[in-house]
């Protein structure tokens, strides 16, 4: 067995030794793992060995990231059953995750009853094992607190993804036409007029300043 193989086996065995502590506290930090192994077993780990132990523990407790998408359809069904006014759907193909859209019925009521008629729309890329882009629409209530009105996670930020997301947002609004504020992204410049018209939108002052100053 080569060196990498021996390290992998050692990390696996060490992970089994502290599996119980991880299940009792998911906040079990890397520093705590290193200190406990040294105090209780007299084992000192390098940074690479510690990383291998943590990765194996994560898989033991949470499963492999590529397996999580198998639960998305169930999660959407449970969300709709628990809150019938919610909207939730996902698309999963053989190669893995494609997209998911979530809108909770309580957020729809909160927006209609206690928020300004403005939606802030933006997207940001995900890091780590879960690649893709989060598309979000947020609002401000009377106390200037953010309300996450709705969100979607898509495998790639395309025009089709934005159109479907904004159409779903419009369906949740039920005829309301709030002002849509966004960052003048090229994709959003195309799709927002298609869904919400040309008159009901404005640009984010911070992004305008960053682009022109």
C-alpha cells in the first residue's frame, strides 16, 4: 500500500474514533479534534491528515454532496404540504442537480401586508462542493429589515433561468407590480422588462457608483 493509501486508512480509523463526538455536536471544530486526539490518544496530526479526518467525518454524518439532490423532490413536496400557499419545485437529471425554486407562503403574506412594494433582485455564485448560482428576490419591511421573499438555486445563470425565476416571482405576487431594483447586469436588463415591463424597475445606486466611479 502506498503512502497516500496509508494516510487514507488512518484518517478513516481516526474518524470512527471521534464519530460519537461529531454526532453530539456538529460544531466540533478542527482545533478541538486535534487537541482531543493528542490528549486522549497521543496522536498528533498534520494539517493534511486533519483535513482528511474532517472530510471523512462529514461524509459519515451528512453523506456525499452528490446524494443530497435525491432529497430535493421530497423537500419540495413537504414544503407545499405544510404550507399550501407555498411554491416549490425542482429539476434533477441523471447527471445531478439542475435547479430548485422555493417560495414560502408566509413570506408572501409578510410581503403583501408589511413590506414596501420594492423587490431587490440579484444573483451570486456558490462556493464549495455545491456549484451553481443563487437567484434571490428580497424586500424591506417597515423597520428596514430584509425579508427573503424567494430564492432559487440553478446550475448556471442563464437567460432561461432568470426568466423562469422572475415568472415564478410574478406568479407569487398575484398581480402586484412592485418596483424591481437590480444591478444593471446584462442578463437582468433583458429579462426584467420581459416579465415586469419597462416601467417598474430601478437601478442599485451602489452598483452604479462602483461601475462609474
